[in-house]
C-alpha cells in the first residue's frame, strides 16, 4: 500500500520483479537483438548497393564504398541472385525476430494468450505486407506495392514490434490486477 491507501501495482508483471533478476537476464538478450539488427542492416545496405551497381551497370564506379571482407562475395552475384538473396534473408530475419520476440514474451510474462497475440501480430503484419505486394503486382503498381510491403516487413525485421508488445502486455497485466482489486 502507498501513502494514499491504494495498492501499489509495481509487481503486477514478472518483468517488474522485486529482485530484478529477470531484468538482468534480459540485458544480454536485448544486446543480441540489437546486434542482429545491426548485422541485418549491414547486409541489406551492401546488397542494395550492389544491386544498384549491377542494375545501372556502374560496377566500376568508385563511391569510396568498401565491402567488409565477409560480404565481398556479393560482388560476384548478378541482379537476380542479389534479389533472391534479399528475399531469402528477409524471410530469415523475419523468422529470427519472430522467434526472439516470442521467446522473450514467453520468458517475461509466462502467458500463453500473450504468445498467441504475438504470433497473430507477426502473421497479420506478414499478410498485410503480402497483400500490398500482390495488389501492387496485379494492378501494375508494383513499385508502390513493394514499397508498402517493404515497410511492413521492416517492422517485422526489427525490435519495434517487441517494443510495442511488452508495454502493451505490462499495461494489460496492470489493468487486470486493478480490476481484480476493484472487484474485491
């Protein structure tokens, strides 16, 4: 109870545990999430640069742009191969972020409903991205469809959805606990 006689809801979620052990266990996971995001961005920037070079036949131009040694193989790929690699990596990073997000939600909240909401969120965003892409293809507005699709897939290949779901679930837990206390 606080000084006004109302119950303190600070421990309404396991993420806010008194001893903070979960918080400290999550720090390495959070670092891994951001490292994966950095690696993803690095790879995609280089793929996109190389795709532009190949598409516009500018492979000999020097933009003071250097590839990290591990990505030099990209210079040997043609436009189609680069595009296929980009699609494969998009799905791979989507699955990685989905897996990490679902595992974190499970570890933090231990609530199957929240896991189902997480799964549904990823599927809905994926379907919306696919619909935008297909509508663009079938209406002759491929670039516009691709652009919108890419934005939705970008959300799914980042910690953004995780950063939305965690506070949402914390607030949901607090609301449920408040309602229980009111009904007592």
